C-alpha cells in the first residue's frame, strides 16, 4: 500500500514573508503551485540570449512597456515564477509598489536549453491558466522559437514555430524581430 503524504503548500504571501524573514536567501528558486522549485544554473548561451532579447525589446518598445528580466510575476495565490523576460504594461512607478501580476503581463518569454520540457509542461500551463496573452519558448537546442497565444484553460489555442530566417511577429504587442537576431 503506497504511503499517503500530506503536503503543506505555500501561498505567495507566505513565500514573501519567508523572504523578508531571511529564510529564503538563495537565488534560483521560484514558487510554483505552492512548492519552492530550484531552477538550474544559467549557462552562457542562455545568458547571451536573455541579454539579446532584453536589448532588442527595449530598443523596440522604448517607453511603451517595461522589459523585466528574470524578475517575479504573480500568476496565482500559489505561484510566483521568475520568467527570463516579462514584458509588462507600462507603469510610472515601474512596479515599485507591488510585484507585477498576470494581468500586467503582455508577453512572457522563457529561454531554454536543458529546461524545454519543464517550460512546456509546467510553465506554459501556468501562464495560460493565469491569462497571460502571449508566451514565447526560445529553444536553444533546436534553434527555434515557439510562439503561443490565446490562452484557454491551461493551454493556448494557437501555436506557431519560428526558425532562423523567419520574422517573428508579436501577437499581443506590435513588434517584429528576425529570429536570427535572437538565436544568433
């Protein structure tokens, strides 16, 4: 007979209190569905891609939106992921008064080398459930970008695949980027 374990899930509020109390001092963790998840180390290809995206998006969007890099967003009472890039609705206080919520997010981007499965099977449903309108998964191993939009439940209704040589056009934000500029 299997052992039944009772889990005590954390809320975002409790997670923040733990951080304020100094209990959570490590980097590379995020709250996903009430559980603290350790995120793997960031390699140089991943870092370079995030830096490129940051530069490209800031140059394109200017003051129309805020490009947030590896910062938290609240997607539910039990989840506060830290996507590689979040494009947020512009606010004059740059979200100084609170962590951005899913309703503030125009686009979320995850850059993946070894985390493709996690980003597809865990992060994608989390972003869709919270109503984030557009999600990009930059797959560094396959040299392609998966663009998802129109969230419905824990999935997105539409998906398009982009490879070097393609122009990626945002669905929720008016912009166009050459895929080769992101993937190199």
